[in-house]
């Protein structure tokens, strides 16, 4: 048979094999990190309860709310079968039946570093159109909401969007096309620039008209379904992609080690096996010290925590590449660094 080229199916070769999508013509077609929910350094698949201070579930994905403990988030919650081609998803489960007040908000979000979206030209006349696509599954049906937004002080911008879930407990592929924002001031360096929000329930104060940029902090479109409004309601997502253009293309898959390194730019954790890492670089006044180098250079100087066998270590000389760990020596004059975390989240 001859080679067949289809805009829908891709390229079919004479041996009947199919190439569904061409390789990405440039690095980082997808501006979302960990969109397939494969990396979970902090929780290793354990459930995370939403708080008012925000907190990370799977890497790069943050959950927040105006009132604490209204939902939980977990990698592969309830162990449902993911969409074809995916092995992981992020699952959110409502913890109560909550009636929204005007100022309430509950959401899942990912902030995108300015370096990774600077080419979108946001805030200029040449701002590029982007398309957000994702697989979603919910026990509820109806119209759901979210936003693309920019929270730079004095230049807040938000674009509320909607999508419809037609069948309960069934994976559906959605896409939302957003015209580039020609207004506002957008970070182009290592700071937080474009943020993607999926609403789990938002009151009128933080809801707005879908389909247009607004100069205010919005989290959802007006009238969207509230997941936290139904006790035990579920909402699952995977395959999240944000790309340039007005058409959603197949999800960009990255090697696991590459996606892990992308996540570690913002957060890494390490627990030493056996006795731990021996602090041998020096000994002074009853303290041992040593240098630790991060697996991946961080976005900015991280907040670091550490534990040791001879006492709680202190952290000095922190930088984007590493830190000095100092800890009291134990009875034999030694100390072992047993674990550390380094967070440089947006």
C-alpha cells in the first residue's frame, strides 16, 4: 500500500504502521511540566489535604483554597484506568458538601517560569495564541471552569475559560484556545509568569466572564460547577499541555529522567540509605560540616531543610547549586547527613 497522510490520523506506512504525530520541531512544545503526573517526589503517591496556605501534590501542581480541608489530591487516586497512553493522573476528591460564599476559591494550579513562556510575547501587540489541552474525568457533569492568569503586582491579568464534561466517570479530551494577551506586564525571567488554574469551586468575587482577558484576579468562569459542592465528588486530570497555536496537538512525551530534572529545578528531596552521607569536610568546635551539591541547578536560592544522625543540621552558604551543611558531632565525633529537601518553587 502507498504511504497515506492524514491530518487526523498521521502517517500510515506501507507495512500498516502508524506514526500518529511528528516529533516536536522544537524543545518544550508543552510549557507545562509534569503534565502526565509521573513525578511525585514529595508524597510518593500519598494523599495530600488542601489547606489555605497552598501545598504541592504531584510535582509542580499546587492545591489551595480559602477554607482548609475541603478536598484532597493524590497521584492515581482510587486507581482508575488512565486514558490510553498514560500511566498516571492526579485525582481530586471533595471532602464535604460545601456551599460557596462570594469570596471562596478552591483550585489546582501550576505556575510557569517566565523563561519558559517569554516567547509568547504576552503584553505586546504580537502576543501569541495558545491552546490548553487535557484529559479529564469527573463523577459530576456540566460546565467547569478555570483561568490562565498573571499575578504581577499592579498588572494582574486573567482569562477565565470553560469546558464541558458530558459523561460521568469517563475520560474526555478537552482543549481551550486562548488569544494572546496584549496588555499587562509579564515576567520573562526566573519569576512566576503565566499560571494555569483549574477551579474546584469559586465564588462570585473570583469568577468572571469566560473567553476574554480581564484586569483582575480571577480563578474561574462565572457559573462553573463546584466540585467541593458535592461530598465525595471526584475530578481527575492528566495529559495537560499548553502550546503555541490555535489547535491542540498530541501530548508531548518526555523521557522520565528529563521530566524529573525539570521538576528538580524547583524541588528535590533525597534520603540517604544505610548510615547516610558522612560530613567529613571539616571538624570545628564539636561540629561537622560538608558541602552538598544539588542534582539540578535551582531556579533561585532554595529553602533547604536537613536531618542528621548527630543532631539537627544548620544550612549555610546556600546557592542555586548547593549548600554547606553543619551539624553537631555525635559521641564518636562524627555525623551523618540522613536527608534533605531543597525548594525553589515559584
